[in-house]
C-alpha cells in the first residue's frame, strides 16, 4: 500500500513540475537585448528564471534523498 501511495505522489510531483515549466517562458525585460540575452548572468539574476530553477533543483534533491533513504531502510531489514 505504501509503495502505491509513493508512486502516486511521484506521479503528482512529475505532473506539477511539468505544469510549471511553461511559466518559465514568460518574457520580461532583458529578452531580445544582445548584450544580456546570451549571458548566464541574465538567467542567474532574473527571478523569473532562478525561482523555478531553484524549485526544480530542490525537488530533485528531495527525491534523491528520499530514494536513498528508502533503499537504505530496505537493505537494513
């Protein structure tokens, strides 16, 4: 039963992450300007880019930690 709930939660997390991806494509000042368009600084300094990226990174770290914690519990029993 717990495995089924985990699978459902993983699926819902995946759907949520896919759902927020289009919001990262919103245009804002800085797009279309050659001096800022191709630099990494633009992506690191604009909240429209960094906030979703940090959210995805945090979710990925959480899922990896949870995966290893679950597997270490199985190995101990």
